């Protein structure tokens, strides 16, 4: 990113003018990113074109603080990481849960939201009070998501079936049409769906201790570090918490990832985390 180019310029004074030109061009190039545009209220289609939502606002504010414009396109969740690794995208603003497996192949900023899993059903469906209540039921999940992973790992244990859909909106529709008993998705997404659809209600929540963070390619430490600094500043001045209130209707607590600033860079306890203490440099 820009800071990396500047540091290279300072090593060779004769090349400084060329480097300054490269830096200016880089600053004008839009960052490229993507979201699953069916994952409301994190990202959803806007009337007239484009996307809107919590993560869209987050990405636009982040780019602004990096002095860049940003282009955010909608894509199926299962295609986001391949798109990042093929360099179609510079990083992802889509909600990506940080897991030990993903941390082996992606560089993450620190978390910006806690991510728990919640079941969504119709108001006529029995409430889930324990996971054993899933026996004989069908759960709809978004393809390539962490919820699909949880369903695969636990279907035999709790005796339920699961169906995979290209977008979470399709998974919710499966519940409404009776093709599935429950949809499993992030707590914020499920709360939004229930708010928008009077026939739906939230049910059991699985506490994960996990967070959503912004993923970068393994070879883009400079990009990850620059975004991490901007994200720390957005937490410090309350921007991330304000976005949570705007889109989810709740004020994050002091220990929520939307507020708590990590001492280093990345998600503590995961591969790729740099524990070197960081003092955010904010404008």
C-alpha cells in the first residue's frame, strides 16, 4: 500500500521522483472488494443499483481513512475467497468468521464484530431450547459459510439434515416456504430477517467466542497492517459502534469486538497475529 511505496522511495534518493509518481497513481486507484449481497443487513442490494449495509459502510469508511476510493461488488459467498486469492479483490469487506483453518491461508485484521450463530424459524415452529431439539429437522444454510461448516460437523451428532443454498436469502425463503424447519446464520442477520418478516422468529443462539474480521492475502501484510490501523482508529472514535447501532439496533459492550482494540495486529490467538504492541495513528 502507500506506506510501503513511500518506504521504498526513501532508500534511493535518485529514484524519488519516480516513486512519488507511483505513490500518487496508487492513491487514486480504487480498492476492490466484495460482499454477499444477500446477507442483510451486512450487505444487500439497493434500489437503483449497488449494495448497502453495515459492511458496505464499514468498507467505505475504511477506504476513506486509507485515502482511497473503493469498489464493492456483490458475489456468492463461496466465490469470495477464491476471488481474493486470484487478485480480483484486494481484501474482503464481507463478514468472514476467523477460524484456525482460515487463519492458515488468510491474513486477518482484528475482529470488528462478535459472531454468534442463531436459528431462525417460523412463529409456528417449536422453539429450540437445546441442540437436541434439532433431531429430525432440516436446517437451511448459506453455501461456503461457517454455518454450513457447523451443520456438516454436527448433523449426525444431533440427528438433523441440512440443505445448502447459494445465498442466505434463499435459505430464509426455504424456511418460509416449508422446505426447511430452520435457517442457521449470524445473530445479526437472523435478527434482521425476523424484524423484516413478522411470520419469522429467532430461536436458540450458539455462543462461539469467534469474531468477524477483514481478510487479506497471505502476501499482503502491508495492506492488512494499514487496514488494521484504520480499523483501530474507527473503534477508538466510536465509528464501528455507531454503525452497529444504525444497522443492528444495539449498542456494543466494552468487551465486544466492535469496541475492544487488540493490542497487536490481527486476531489474538490465531495464526498470523502479530503481538507487537500498536499505538493507532489516527488523523
